[in-house]
């Protein structure tokens, strides 16, 4: 009998907790159907603008060794790649770039179309202007 009373009390306690929360607004988001609102300083995928002089400073300060830069004989940028399988989104490349050429965006769904690790290597195309300049 004592056991029955105790378990009924616990059941009522549980049910009251369920009903208390039943009509409140959800605190979670229905991701991926509903995209989260991200802060403008969010460190997502990068963009590169055409001020890049291929100086290589971003590559030097990258703790994850995620950046690879190819230059031609005239030191002009040929290709700029970031391996998002390695990048830890620390922001060093953005912070130290002397020309504000590399910037973060709010794009973060990087793995959705990747089937292999190498698919996370992204070649950045130089744009006239990028996001946060
Ligand atoms: S992005 Fe900036 S730091 Fe990196 S190579 Fe270009 S100019 Fe240099
Ligand atoms: S955000 Fe950090 S880890 Fe990612 S490429 Fe830039 S310096 Fe490297």
C-alpha cells in the first residue's frame, strides 16, 4: 500500500510537470526545417576578395594547417583552398590578414553534401567584395 501511494505521488508529480510545459513555447528549433538566426560575427565558411596578395600570412597563423595557397611565377594567387575537415574556425586567418581579404560568413552547413573527407576541401574564388568589408 505504501509503495502504491509513493508511486502514485511520483506519477502525479511527473504528469503535473508535463502539463506545466505542454502549452509553453518550444525552446528548441526545428532544425534543419527552421534555420537558426546567427550573429553577424559568427565564424562560418570563408570568402576571399580580390585584395588577396597571396602573402601567405593566413597560412602561417593557421593552427590547423588547413590553408593551402598556390602562386604563379609572378607571386599572383592561383588557388586558395581551405580544408574544412581541419579548420577549427578560430578566426586567426581573418584577424591577421593585412588586406582584410579573407572573411567569415554565416554559412555553417559544410558537411551536408560531403560524402568523403576530401569533399570538405573548398577552393575559395576571389570575389570583388566579400561579406564583412
Ligand atoms: S588572405 Fe590575406 S593573409 Fe592570406 S594570403 Fe591573402 S592577403 Fe595574405
Ligand atoms: S579559421 Fe583558423 S583554423 Fe580555420 S583556416 Fe582560419 S586560421 Fe585556420
